[in-house]
């Protein structure tokens, strides 16, 4: 291959990896896809490296100076429609030997496409997530309506703050403070509703946007830099939520608002209601993640599946952590096994499916216990339990995807190459030490 052809091929592979990483794809999937594209373009000695904010592609040319290209990745919110489009272009390069210029034209069409839904649809999606979560925790119509309206207000405020370029930490703190403030106001006005559900629904919406699953996947797959960046972002933004909630609760306590202890255990919910609410949470979250209608329906099925496995495991005597992990394993396996037949990114099903299991009420209960009741040990116990559930969900999803990858032979061949290269690199590092 001449110089021009090599540069064009490296540029296409690099751009595909950059776009995938920008919409939240795990590092291992990004590297496997880039290597698949590079092989299809006859770049058989490519090395791909990913960090949280950059991607590097190096091509070792025989008898010439190696070519290395780097791109800085500007991470944006999850957009499963664009991720599906980029993945489809990459698959077309591999299967159809798509021309490089045509591939760039298709990528241009993917990146420049308008939003999947109107702004009002996204607002309804955010409200739907919170309302369904209130039902899942045992609330009634009033709690669901208040949670939906409050969360829609939180999302609108976050959009405005993001337009003002306020750092995400303060955005999370402001969103959590608004949700908690509404709950405190309901208590002060003596409104007969479970105000804690309003806060819990808002917390779930704020937590769901974090990349805990991707961070855990990267850590397990052997990408410590990317995992560290994503994990630090999760910790920072979660701290923002804690600051917002704790600040409002402390102000309410000093103002002598008669706050009551909240229960971190969800009230018994009829099975049809819980199943419908779980499917609604996952489906509405797919909407706010820019998924198309067909993918929204599949995400709703994934949410119902996760809740069903979680409930059945709980009936067998498992605790919340084990039950959450088991549900995540089943969900990850199903998502990986159905990737090729459904032509959907597995992240769509696993991320949307586990959202009904996020411990939003436990987080609020732990902070309430620390700030209002001055019970540090009890509050920390609740917060550690919530963290354990989150880690179990993330690790379970990763394990389920590994168990399902043998059913996807084409992906597995390149994934094995990625894991083998990471293993060899770790071995060399250990020998040097």
C-alpha cells in the first residue's frame, strides 16, 4: 500500500474508534472494532490504544517509518442510535469491503443526523423514568406524578446549567438539591405523600447517567487508565449528588422542618405493577438515550427480564447484592447473545435493563440517616450496601457478556486478540518489575 492509502485507512479506523468511544462504548469493544476494520483495510500490524480521552492507532510498516495517529475524544452522552450507525458502517467495511470515501460519507451522515426525537419527547422520557420508578418503590399516582414533574424540572435545570458551561459536579449537586428541596417542601406543607420517593426517583435519574458499567468493564478487561478515568468521574459526580442532598437536608434540619426517617426498603408492589414499571423505566431511559422505537421496545423487555430474575432470586433467599448480580449476569448474557441477530449494541440492553435495579432509595436513606439522625454508622452501612449493589450490577453485566460471547464467533475472535494482547502486556510489566 502506498503512503496515501495507508493514511486514509488509518484515518478511517481512527475515526470509527473515536466515534464509538465518544458515545460510551467500552474500550475493549472499541479496540476490537478498530482492529477488525484495520484488518479489512489490509493493515495487519496495527496497534490500538485507548485512554479515557484519546485513541491512538499505530501501523508498523515493513521497510518504512511506523505511522502513528492520535485523536482526542470529547466524551458526550450516550447515543445508541449513533453508536448503532457507527457499528453498522464498521461492519460494512468488514463484510462488504466498503470504499474508504463511502465509509466517510456514511459516517458523516451518522454524525450530522438530527436528534432522534423532539425536545418534548425527551422531557416526557425523563418524567416517565421517575414516575415508573415511584410505582416500582410502592408509591401511588400522586407520588408518581410528583416524581415525574420534579425530575422533568431537574432535567430542564441541568440542560440550562450545561448551556452555561457549569461543571458537571455542580450540575449533579444542583439537581439533587432540587429533588430533595421538593421533598422537604412537601413535608413542610404536610402533604400526605411519601416524599422520599420523589428524591429516590430523582437520584436514580442522576445515577443512571453515570458510566459505572463501562468503568467496571474496562477495569476487568485490563484497561486501567480508561477505567480509572471513568471511575473517577463516577465518584466525582456521585459526590455532587451527595453534596446536594446533604446540603438541603442539613438546611431543613436547622430550619426545624419535621423530617421523618425514611425506609430504604421498597413497599410490596403487585407483580403486574412492578413488571410494567420496570419495563417502563428501561424503555423511557432508552428514549432519553436516543434509541429508536424498535430498540426502545427491546430495552423495555430487558428491564422486565432484569426485574423478573431479581425477584425470583430474592424469593430463593438471596440478598439484594446477590440478586442484583444474578439479574445482571442474565441480562448481560442475553444482550451479548442477541447482538448479531438484533443488530443492536449490547450496551443499549444492559444499561437500560439494569436501571430499575439502581439503589436510589438506599442512597437517600443513608444520607438521611447521617444528616438528620446523626447516625453515621447506620448511614454508612446503607451507603456501602448501595455501592455494593452498583458494583454487583456492573460486574454481573460484564460476566454475562463474557459468557455470551462464544455465541458470537466473529466478535469473539477479535475480542480474544484484545484480551491476549492485554495479558501479554501485563506479563511483560510483571517480568520487568
